[in-house]
C-alpha cells in the first residue's frame, strides 16, 4: 500500500475511512482485521515473518515439499468464531467433514479399543463411549460418570485436574485412557498442573454440548492454506497484508493518533492499533511507547510433532490415542509421495523439548511401531520433527486471574491473542474470539471521533 507523506494510508477516490494497523497475522490478528474491515475500517495487517499463521504456522518440508503444520489442529463444531472466519475467507471447504468423536485407543503390542458414540447423538453418545472405557469395573464406570456430572455442574470446582480426579476417586485406567489424553490434548498442560475449571469449559462447550458442537473436524489442508486468502480479501476492501514487515516500536501522539515504526525506519500512522502478538512481543512494543501495562510472567508449555511418511497405510483410524507412551496422539494425513503421512503429537512436551531432534524422531518411531506391530521400520520412508517451545500458556489454576483482558490505558490500542482472558483455553477459537472482541472494543470506543 502506498503511504502519503504524513504516513497515513491512502485510499484514492473514496470517502475518508477510519484506519487501523493490526500487528501480527496469526488467527487473532486476521480475525481483528476482518472484523474491523466489516465495520468500515481500512486495515493494514503487518506480519514479521514471510508467512501467515503466527505460532500456528505451516512450514514446507524440504525433502517432500509438503506443507506441515507446526502442530496438529483439530477443530470442534462449536468453533463458531473460527469457522465463521474461514467461511468469510472462502476456505472453509478445505476443512473436510465434521464427524462424531471417534478414535482408537492403542497400547503397545497392538492392543486396541474404541472410543465411539455408537451413533447416539451428542451428550448421550459421549457418555455411552465413556461407559465403555476398557479395564473398568461397573463401580468404577459410575465414578467416571459422577466426575463428569460434577464438571458439568461447575459446583465448587477448584485446583488442578489431578486434585479433582483424586476427590472423585477416579480409577487409574480411566485416568490413562480418558482424563489424561483429554487434558493434554485440549489444555496442553498435565493433569498435575492444569486448571480443572478450564477442563470443565472444554466439556461443557464442546464434547458435552450440542450434538453439532461436539463433532470433530480434522482439516484436510494445512493452516496456511486456510488463512492465505486474507491478503486478497483485504485488498479487495481497500486494506493490505504486508509480510516480512517487522515493527520496531509503537508511536503515540497527543492527538491520539497511533502508529508504528518499522525496522527500516518507515512510519505508518492510523486511528487505532491492534497488537495481535505473543506476550513477550507485546511487552516489548508496549514498553517502547511508554505504555504502563506490565504483563504477567507466564509459563509456557511446548508441543512436539513428529511427521513420519509411511509406505503402507495400516492405522485403524485417522485419529488414534497412544496410551502409556510419551506421544499421546497420532493423526493420519494424505501424502503426495507416500501411502500416508502420520503426525505423532506430544503435548506438554517438557521431556522431549530437551532432546535433539534425532532422539525425538527415534522415540516417535519406536512408539509408533510398538503400538502398530503390523508396521516395520522399513515402512518409514522419511521423518521431520517440529517443535513449538512456547506453544501455549501453561494453564495452571492461578492463571485465571493473571490473563489480561486486552484493554490498555490508551483507548486506541488493544491486545489480541489466545493468551488473553477469552474464557477459553489457548486455542484457535480463543484467538479468533479475541480478535473479534478487540475490533468491537476499538469501534465502540472510537466511533464518535472517526472520519465520516
């Protein structure tokens, strides 16, 4: 986008429009940009990397050329904000169908059970699948259902998931085959640390909500392909996406104009500014402008994903839980160079994060071959390890009061991101919700003094 000498955005031949700068082209930033544009703003979306997606990005594998997500994304049917965003961009058709929650429970030696709702709708199907968890006596199954009922009621929930499970005397097989995989997958935090209130949110809004909301969507395309249309979408509406554009500092004027100075020294000015960046970047930029917004010292949780290309597609389902292993889940994807590509995912991967990639890949291979003995080492054609060390916040109980709202002392500057107080865990849906909320705040706060 051309800039006038003053540094404001130019929109030749049209009536003046309010202008906004959004820093960060992850899901939160894209959501903010879309919602501001829909409210009549002209937006420039800045991204420091040469790709969109932020921490939830897609990277090309140099050997196969296939795009790989830095972490496996699984959506729920109740991801209304994210699904609406993808529909607006015209990329929702790449998601694939929403299907009932069904996956294989796999142990070493090829032992398998199924978590499946047996065609029962919504909550009833989920409870039926819980009732059929393996290795449980009748009395233990009743204790599992009692714990689920307590989470749904929300009464006196406190402490960690582990403390909650002890209070409700949950049997070890149920912890291993249900509570632990669910907590790790949805909160990226171990049961010993995870806030039980966040797990209750997951169950109430997702798996035990409406039948449509509990359905799973495993995208058929990498996240980059889903979000890539945002550049053209903005351009058609007078905005622009600028990749490889790093912000050095924020600029504030007494007239309440806000702006950014880029690394190359160029300045851009606008009526409003959204910082849709991780906490460490937000802190640096806010301090550069003298904004007094001390962000908490968050603890982060890593995610490790190992992609293996297989000569034969023999896994029993597209989504399998691995029990008694470091890697908790394996997902099957199509490949252009092999029978399939599988993604082994380890959430809260503190143990793996300290190992070299070769050792991580070897552990993934061992655990895959142990769970699926019909495979052999010769069936593994290629491997790639991706690690996101600060994938999400570590969702401990004390974090509920530490996550900021996103509002700042300056009325024309707001934050957006999954790490803020969204009422949700750190998910793509939380990021999309945060971006929409930031746009609403700015529009409501500044509407009276915007150009007409």
